[in-house]
């Protein structure tokens, strides 16, 4: 068995040494091997063991010159998994590499620069690609030179490699003599790479980038190449407005099957959410190299004590750099994704036919995503606890959907449409929100499943266009202002119900899950009240907004309400 597959199989259930995200990466590899054997037409890739072994063997022949003396580099198991995966997975027909993008997140001092250096050496001279362009990029020129320096150290420590590479340190440049491929280090002056075609683009410490300009310029230059790789290897950070955090969340969604991207490689080394972050036994999950060295762990314990005692920036730095934790994630995230996923079930709206329901509407004004949420409050037959089932559906004008796709906001609209989670409307040229289509869809659901609509909650800001039409449902219409004062109680209660696993939804609704994952908590107002918000304009929180809107009504709905007409009819029936 090849080393990549052997490592994945050996550790897929190893909760002691690997966090959930790493184990999901192993699971993805094993599942993809099965898909490849089944000749799945949607998965045209195979794992080439020879190509995987080639780069691992290359890495294990390199010489480390730094330190007390020269020694041969030896890949750790997780490093073999990363390198072997990147080069082993290829297209069945063309033989070109499967992965065009790679996201690896590791703690400080866990070999991040070394991994990128190995990629640089491989792609420069030993990948059968002539006149290629390789760029080591970072926010500052000095940071960009770190990976370049690692490559130079490997070359200078090996006489054979010295004959195959030409180092021009003064130009921040290395040339592979076999292929004439050039490696360059570039800093913030991104205009210097505009129009280039990187065969390999290395983005170092992406968490420090304030925007994604460098990443996009590199990625944009690969579009005409049949085989290329953009490699991001970083630690966690503390800026949730940075593009790295957005990419981190996206990659976690891919690992969990919420989003699909067959060409994105992902390896994230971090502790599980319930782990005690101050227990050194758990540190191996985020520090796979340090965690195996008792001396280094002892030194790390001293750093931990200092960070806990000093707090502030010292603590923040330890959490992000040493423990690989996005420190503000828990503070601002609306929903714990792991808890939310536990609320998923196989039930659908069909299981609630004839039941009472509350409707929440989130209405867009500019032709963007519009959503409704049908929330069914009910009592659990076993426990007697109140629970809630959410049925969510969204709409978007066709033209607006295309605009979002052109902007590459990582939202799989086509997939959502195919799964029946999103209706794409074409009225008014596919530009404006089609309120008639939304109302028609809602009426169809109510009629088809004979639903007893208790009330409809709506945002008055955009409801004037069809407020009169809502009266056709014959229920209470409740105006819900989108302010922290109005939504604070519903927001907090929604969170608590998710933690208690009382908030239920169909597990196949990936659009709703994406929305929950994109939502963050707003800054509290002067009264300490909160509501949900989104960090970036491209985030999709509309289904989540609709759910909060419905929950504001549902959490106080009286399930024992008896219609007076039904009661009179029942009374008269007794005397017939």
C-alpha cells in the first residue's frame, strides 16, 4: 500500500493525535479512492501511487543544513500525506494533476516553509514543465523571501542540486537549469505579477493578507494552464475580515460536504472544539511535529503559562500561532457548526402535513437572494420538550445569480438549484426579485400539505410590494424590524435551541447550513442586544435571517390554540 493511503487508513479514526478536520481529510482520500474505482462520471480522477511516491522520495533525499550539522530530511507522516496527495491525484484521461488549489493550516514551527520549499524544488526542475514561472508571495518582501531562502538552503546543502539550479540571491531568483523554470520572491507590489502565468504560486502566511489581491492575481494567471497549483500554507489569525478566514471556512465546508470542490486540497491541523486547549496531550493535533518531542512540549508549556498570566496580545499570539486557533471565531460566530449539524435529520416538510406553522420572510430589495422559512413548533412525544422543524427555500433572479458566479463568491448556485433548494426566477429579465413567484411557491406548499399557518413574520423594509397579497393567507401578519432590539431574544433563543438540539432541519439543505455558517453576531448595541450579521458582502445569510424572523414568533406560539369555529362545530356535532 502506498504511504499516503496507508497513513490515511491508519489515522482516519485516530482522535488522539488528529483533530476532526485532519480526519475528514483522511476520510475524503479513502472515499475518493472508492469513487475512482466505481468510475463515477462526476469524479474523473485516479490516484497514481508512483507519482505520489516520487515527490515523497524527492523530499526524503533533501539535506537540512540548518542547525548543528547536515542531516537528511525525513518527512513526517502528515507531510507525506500532503505532498503525496497533491501530486498523486491525477485526471484519468489527461494525467494532469487533480488539485489546482491547496490550503494547509498548521501551527508555528511545524514545517510550513519547508513544505512550500519542497513544492518549489519539485515544480521547478523535476515536473517535466519547461519555462515555468514560480512565485513565492507574501505581504512583505522579507516574508516572501522566507520560502525562497528555504529552497536555497536545500540547494546549497547538496552538490548534485547545486549543479541543477542557478541561484541569483541579489535578484531574489532561482532558475532550474533542466527546465529553465524561474522561482521569484514577490512582496506587496502585486502589479509586478499582473499578466504572469504561475505554474506554482506560493502564498505564505495568508492570514496576514488584508485582501485577496495577491491570491487572485496568482489564480487569475493560471486559467490558461492545464496544470498549475496555488499553495496556501498558513497559521490561523485573528482578523476575521481577512480573506484567509473566508478561505478557511470555505475549506471546512468542503471537508464536510456542504460545498463541493474536487480540485481544492485541504489539510487543517487543529484541536477539536471540545478539547481542553491547555492540556499538552491535545497539542499534537495542531502541532504534529512539536507534539512528538517531550522537550519541545515542555518549552511550549512554559509559553502557555506566560500567555495565560499576561493575557492580551501575548495570549492572542499563543492561541493563533502556537495552537492554530482563530481566536475570535467562537466570540463572533452565530452558530457552532458542529452543533448545528447534529440537528440535521432525514425528515422533510411532508412529515409535518396538516401541522401548525409560522413563516418568516427575508425580502431582498436589489434582486439578491430572497428566502422564506417555514418553522413548525411541536412537542416531542417522548420528552414533552418543545422542538422546531425548519423548512427553508430561497429565490434569486437569473441575472443576479450569474453576476455572483462571475464574482467567484464560492456559492454553488447551480448545485443548490439542482437540489431543489433554490428557485431561479426569470421575470423582469431576471434582474428584479420576483415576488409573485415567491408567493406562489408559498401558497403551493400551504395547499399541498394543508398547513395551518399561524402567522407570517416579515421585514417591513421591503414588504410594501406585496403586503396586500400576504393577507390572502388569512393569518396574522407580524411586522418584524431588523434591529438588535427587535431580534435579540429570538437570536439568543435560536442559539440555545441549536445547542440543545431542539432545532431540526433536513440534513440535505446545504444552502441553509451555508447560511448558518456565514452568519456572525453583530456588535452589541448600548443595551447589550445583538442580532446576526455577515462579515463580507458576498456571504449568504438570508435563509438564516428568515429563520430568526420565524423563530421570533414560533418560540412564543401557543400550540394548544383551538379555533373557535372548530370548537362550535364539534359542539353542534354532539347533538346531530
